[in-house]
């Protein structure tokens, strides 16, 4: 029998949101020359929550604002988000609507704020046709089937959520002069002040990828329809889509654990020396695969066990985290996840843990949800792969929430991967220096 302890992380988020800082300068300024400026490209953006520089804390917000400002009349902006509290971005979206950009937004019911109310009002006024804000039903996600009264939740009180954080731009020039089609931004953060000023977050932009854009668009359409009861909720949304170097996984999932399946492809069972054989510059100094994770919450025992299996097979696993296991109703955490991640290994592989804990000892917190694989994957070597999105390693995120997980392979030109490694190292440094 599943325990409610394994799915109840919701209440911690409710008290976390604060007012959003506004007025950040945008990332890319137009060129003073007449030369065309391509400002919208594939790449990663990160905030620096501990920085005294407001622009460093606001990098993701500034990036999004630039894309909204550059959205061309007749194009569309679609957003699926857990918490929207930004008056600054509401005004940007309202201005886009008035100049003929269709703006459609799906929010969780918990997203009740002045910024969200203002956005609704602005999109209801004259402007582009078919602009709107829709909210999921109270105590439910939009698309994910509400578990209701079950053995795991006998009182029927637990409410799942639309936990997504993605932004779709059909055509935008950002702060440049060259318009780009089919732009996806997958972020880990909501539009709240805490996401900027206290929590580490990332945003991966994939530009000019129609297949990926269309996959997200279909998911958004299903979410929006389910929000108003036009389509039924589902217990499983297994619509994986490979789109060149990118691949997207959507949730909920009822049949298997997507993250466990991904980890199993790093070192398939029965493979001789599965974590070894990588070339110079990949993995450890002796060519063993490296796994880096920056994740706020790890509560799924199967994920922890698979990470230990990788370490046992010789991989080097390093994790920056906020909490292992969960916040149960009785205040006493379970220990299965921590037990697996601290269990000794017999070979060269090992697991190294770094805790960022804003609640416990001050400093910043990891709100990113990324997994970096450097080395072996799918029986190949010398891989560099980023998995990022809204998906935490909790039972809630797997079974009961609306979520997205984006994969990006970066083997030949490791610009994206290297940016994530630098961010991981910054979070690791913060775990060693903050709140001590």
C-alpha cells in the first residue's frame, strides 16, 4: 500500500511564493548598426539567486520578456505554468496581445495573484482574437487524472497540480532584428520573486525546431481543453517525441518510471564494464561516466536505487539537492532514498551529495530539476546529454501532475551541456559555503 507520505509535497510550495522583482534589463540589446541581429538561438539561461546584481537574479525573466517583446503580430505565445505572479510580464503579454499577438495561458488553480488577475483583464480587452487565461480546477491538475479517494489518500484531500513551466513562441525576433519560428523555452521556475531571488532555476531555449514545438503545442492544446472539461483527464500521457537533438516526455505516467528508464540506458544490465570506455574529455579522468543532478526533491526510491546501481557499476554520481525523501504529515521523513544514496559501493563508482537547504540553514535553494549525463548512453560512449524541465523526482510528479521533461543531446558542440555543468558547479559551491 502506498503512503500519503510519498506524494504530499504540495503544502511546502503554497507558502513559498513572494512578489516578483520587476524592471530588469533585457539580455540582448539591438545592435546600433544596420546589420541583422540574430538574438534568438538555442541555449541555456540561469539566474543567480545569491547575486547582489539584480540583473543576474532576473536573467530568466529578462529572457522571457525579450521574447514576448519580439513576438510578431499574427504570431502566438502559449504558456503553461504553475504560479504566475509577475505584473511585469503580465504587462508585456498584454502589450503583445494589443499589437495582434495571440496570447494563451494555462495556469494551475493555485496561481491566484494580482499579476494573474491583471493578465486576465488585459487579454479580455480588445486585441488579438482568441487570447485567454484558463485555470485548472481547484485541487486538481488540468490534464492529469485526479487520484481522488484512494488507499494512498483515504481522505481524498491531496490535490495534484499543473506543475509545468514552458513557453512557446511561434515567431519572435527577441531583442534582435531576425525573426525565428518555433521557439520553445522549457524552464524550471515559476514567475515569482522567490524563484528569482532565493532559488536556482534554469531555462533551456530550443529555437527553430518545428517538431518539438508542435509536440509541446499538442500537449498544451490537450491541457487547455481538459481545463474547461472539453476532454477527459488521463492517468497516462505517454507522448514522447524525438525532434532532432531534442526529445520531450510529458506526464502523468502510470505504467513506468521515465527517469528510471533513462538511467537504465546509461549502464544496461549485462553490459561488461558499462560505465567505462569514454574518450578523453568525457566523464572522469579514467573515462568513466559522470552523472550530475541538481534537483530540489528526490523521493522516489526506485530512482535512488537506480542511481546506486550506476555507482555500483562504476559511474560517478554527484547530486546537489534540497531534500531527500519527503515532508510527511507526521513530520518524520522516510529514509529509503537517503539509504540508497549513502550506501557504500564495491568498485570505483560512488555517489557524492551536496545539500542546499534554505529552510534549514539559510542561503539559496535548488529549484532546478536537471540531470546531466556525460559518457555512456544507449550502448554508446562520449555522450553529453541534458535532461531538464519541471519534473521533480517525486511520486507526485510522475503520477499525478501535468509536467514536461526535455532532453537535449549536445555531443558535437557542447555549448548547452557546458553551461549546465558550470551552473551545477556554482550550485555545488553554494552548498559548501552558504548558511554555515
